[in-house]
């Protein structure tokens, strides 16, 4: 009878240790998944913040367009006319017509003024 009691006692200890190990592994895996989800959410929120900052810092660019038979400079950010010119559509050189077809974009005001000065004189 003592041998059976010893066997049962050892059997219960082994089963208990296995149960504890399985519980530890199961809960530690869930914690790792939760930590991973938290890290991913932090990464996405920081990426979204960077995108909103980038959107706020969008500089105005400018392009050329024909409006009422004359060449005008359009502010691409506000979609409004930035500068009216006295250059008529019929008198435009071929390279300006190509710029109109290609939707050429000026990065800043200085480029626009330099372009207008070079073609208006």
C-alpha cells in the first residue's frame, strides 16, 4: 500500500509541475502578443504623427496654365491664380507649350519669378 501511495504522490507532483509549466507558457505567450500589439500600435501612432506633420509642412508649389487666353501661374496648394502674365496663348514659345503639356511644377516663388523674367523680356 505504501508503494501505491508513493507512486500516487509522485504522479500528482509531476502532473502539478506540468500544469504549472503549461500555464506559465500560455500566459507568457499572451503577454508577448500583448506587448507586440502595444509596440505595433505605438509605431503606427508615431507614423501617423509624422504623416500629419508632413502634411502640415506642405509647401506651395506653382504651375502654369492658360486662362482666358493668357498664361497664368497657379498656386497648387490653394488652386488659386498666383500671378497673371501678359503673355498670350498664340505668342507662347514651343518650350512653354511643352511645359503646359507636361504640367511642369515650380518649387518656390523665386523659380516662378526667374522664369517669368526670362520669358517676358
